[in-house]
């Protein structure tokens, strides 16, 4: 027997796959599906994708979701759809709405010269004043500047600039628009005033007419067209809500929307994200200030480039035959402080708090006593120190913290959570959210279509407390960790392959 259930759908246009998730009105996940697509790297450091691949993966992921639920005896009455996805990517459309060239992604590093050009010609302080963010290579604007310099014909044909999930929404609805959270990552938005920055557009020579109309993440911006409905297997006319960038949607999906609730994500990179009811500007540019996925909210965000990525590097390069659980068992057998071994997790440079692309990974203090367990423990301690550094920048700006809500792959390790709690000196609320930003998009779809959301949507977490004896050790070790970077900072550029 088939049961019809009212539900909303979240779509996450990620870097490697599109994920869809169906959520009932009580917050219960009914099912999910994922369809992958390739990433192209025509040259070293380049990262591109064909937006058509996103669309085809979205079509297939929606069809797979509906078919799986149908096989399980569930038919969906879909009352709303919202999107999230990878941020910062550049999609260029011509006057007919056709894609001009492959999208340049957030992880593409060809635009370092353009970021330096912005800082040299306009000035870091002015850009932070206009956009609340520093000029970094991963932002959308630097990619547009690269196209202008290197592909003038593509630039000449450009009429519309979109981010990845906004392109997929365009294919679903025929509506061209952007929303504030994703637009925050373009370096073209005045995040404080929630409008495109006319000042920066004028200074850099980008036509403001190319930037689509702005909307809130919870606004219904269109409805499923007949053509799109036929492709994905849903009725025409389903409301489509704007959605949010992946970090904002992830925060919504974790219930991180009020000041005082701080999200810490132990993923490949590490993220510390704190909602605010007014925009908080970091004059040094160590933090990002973005619009939240909920109206009249902002968030500040610090990023550790290599969090779980540092542990992955350790296992893949030095212990390829060991599981992560085995490495964690080895680390648990070593005393706090790893018997004097300290690790700087700067394998890909570092963003918060150093904004140092030349920073590199370092082990210091190594002697004959140290073995695999010490290496593993020093790595997870170094990542904990780095995330603590990001939080300390927020704390100095007056950002409140009542709850630290921790998620991501690293949150599955009780040892790592105990270490981080002891470094922080605060208890953690550890949650295991398996559907990530896609679930957050579903929440936005529900809010945008008038559904009532309560705490049951987010569930509960597990409390992890600091270890008193460890707190004392880690306070001393963190001071040495910070001093190690200060002593090596001027040496890092000479060690980097791309040093000037």
C-alpha cells in the first residue's frame, strides 16, 4: 500500500555530487539520493565544472529520491523545494541565458594575482569596509577578473553572473536571482546593508547590471516550470524557495540561528561559525562576515584549511594500512601534549587567524620517544588549537557563546571531542547530522512555504565535558603552538614552492 506524505525537498549542489533529501513536516528525513559528477582540472590548480552536469545530476537525484520512496511505499506531496550548494563559484550567462564557459569553482587557485591586484589597486581596508570581507582568491570577483584578463571574448558576451546553486534554480524555475548568504561570498555584496556594493563594482569596473536581483533565503522566488517538472518527475507549479549557501544552510540545518549558539564543524576543513543579530566586522579580515540563511541575521566564520584533512594526510601518507579508529586508539595511548610533540596543521596555508597562504605544516619537538601514537595525537591536538584560535578572534570581537555545537566527521571521535573541549575550556554539544546542508535547505523550504518549525527538527546532542587536568596542559601547549608560528612566519615564504 502506498501512503502519501506531505514533504519538502532540499537540494545540495556540492563540489562532487548533488544530494537531495525529503523531509516530512515533523522534521523526519524520509529519504535521500546522491548523484556524482566530474571535476575538471585543465591546468595545475584549476578547478572547473560544466553547469549542465549539475543540472543533469539534479534531475537524476530527484528522480532517484522519488523512485526509492515509491519502492518503500511512500508517495510525496511536495509542497516546497529549496537549494543550497558550493559557494564562490562563477557561472557566466549570455543574453539568451546560455552558459558561456565552464564554471570556475571555489577551490580553483589561479586567481592569486587578481586578489593581490585588488589589494594593491583598491586597498584591503576599503574592500573590507564595502563588503565586510578581505580580497581572497576563492571569492567570485577574482574569478571574474581573471576571465576579463585572459578570456576577453567570454567576458564581452557576459550578461549575468550566478553562483552554482542559483544556476540550478534558474533551470528549475526560469527565475534569475541571488540570495544574500551566497552573494556574501562573491566579494560584490555589501553584507551590512544587504545590497550589491555599487562602490566596489565601480572601482573594479564590473557592470552592476550583470548581478541578479537579491532576495532572502526564505523567499519563494518561482515555481517549477512544466519543462523542469517533466524532467524531474514532479508536478509543475511546486514553489521553489531561494535557499542558501552551504555554510548558511548547514547552520540552519543544525539549528544554529540565534546569537550564543556557535557551530564548530570538523570536516576536511574546519569551520567555526557564530550567528549575530548585527553584522560584526573584523577589520583585520581574519574572519568572514556573511548574511545568514534567516532574515535579519548574519554570521561570522573562521576557517581552518586542514582540519580532518590533516588526519587524512597522516593516514594516507604515513599509515595507509591503518584505519582512523586504529590511529585514534594509538593517540589515546599517549598523554596530553603528545610528550612535547607539537604540530601546526597548515598543510594548505591558513586562513583564520593568520591569512597566510605561505604557512606550512610543521612538527616540532620530535625525539626518539615519539612513534605513531604521538604523531596522531599531535595532529588532532594541533587541529584543536587551530579551531580554538578561530574562536578567540570572535571572542575578542564580543561574539557571545552559550553553546558550542560540534558536527562533522571528526565529531565521531570521542577522544578528539574531549581534547577540543579541554582546549576550549567549555563543554560541547556533539550532534551527528548526516544530511548536512541539504537538510538545511529543506528547513528553508518549509519556512518559506509557511510551515512551523520547532526544536524537534534538530533533535538533541551528546554532551562532552573538558578534562580538568588536560586543560592545564593544553593552556601551556597552546602558548608554545602559537609561539612556534610566530617564530616561523617569516621563514614560510622561502619554503613555499610558489614563493616570489
